[in-house]
């Protein structure tokens, strides 16, 4: 893990065009601002994990019968 020390209004840059800036530092947390190109998804870690779990569940779920029937007809 790479660790940075930044003060308010200082930033780091990740790759081409992703900037993470310290907006405010308080007793209970740090407020960060993220600037990224529109094609780059930016999520809080807990939201990202929820999305991954939902994608895993959807991929593992069997296809509904109405989607399988047209496929079976094409296989004949």
C-alpha cells in the first residue's frame, strides 16, 4: 500500500486524469473530492462491494424459462 500525507487543498493524481483532493479534515473523518473522466466509475468501498456481490448473484442465478425457450427453439 502506498501511503500519502496531504493537507487541505492538496491532491494526488492516479493514472491519467483521476485526481483525489483533500477538501476538509475533521476530528471524525476526512472529506475527499474525486475528479475522474466520465468513463471511470468512482464508488465508496462499501458501495463497490455491494455492486460486486449483486453482479455475482445475478451471474449465478439460473436464466428465467422465458429466456431459455427461444434459445432451445433456435438449437433445433
